[in-house]
C-alpha cells in the first residue's frame, strides 16, 4: 500500500494590515476580475493566451473607472 501524504494548510498573517486605500483598491480589483472572469467563461483560449487576455481585460476595466 502506498504511503499517503497529509497536507495541512493554515492561514498566517504576515506584515501590516492593509490600509483603507489598499482595501478599496482590492475591492475594485476583485470586482473587475470577477466581471472579466464571467466574460471569459465561453472563450476557448488556453494557457498564456488566456492569461494575457484576462490581464488585458482587467486592465481595461480598471482604467475605465
């Protein structure tokens, strides 16, 4: 019988807590990323092409706001 590895992950905080400005930017970026992810669901892009298209879409969204 093969040995099984047990992976245990835990969340540890590092550094300082985000400032209000950083928190607002995170929310803005997260919303843009969710919107672009929904748009890209039907695409047949794979690998690096998909990542580049996703990044370009998020960039466009953030610049438009």
